[in-house]
C-alpha cells in the first residue's frame, strides 16, 4: 500500500486491490475446512509474517535479530494452529 501513494497511482492501487480480493477469497476457502478462529489466525499470521519480511527486504526496515526471531516465532505459531486444528 505504501506504493499506492494514497491510492493515487493506478498500477500499485490495482495490484493492492487484487491482492486484497485474492486474500479474502483464500480466507473464505480456508474457512470451509477449518474452524473460523483457526482460519483467521493463520490468515493474519501469514500476512503479518509476509509484511514483516517484505518490510525488511524491500523497504529497508531494520532487520535485527529480534525482529527476525519474532517473525519466525509468528510463523511457528501459524503452523501450530494449523496442526492442532483437528482437521
């Protein structure tokens, strides 16, 4: 969303919109086979981890050991939610 410049730039805005729609579609697909709490938790965790990683790699945010550790911890929690969902 940073590159949309407040949704005034066409291509980044279209890509952001398409990403949001695709994300919602994938969440609804996951909710068909998982409890909604698990599906939503996994969805949020994946996006947080992805945004944190992208911020460090693409946007030049600080990549400290603590940030990398907590992003990895978040991803471990996502896997744990999925594994223990009982499905």
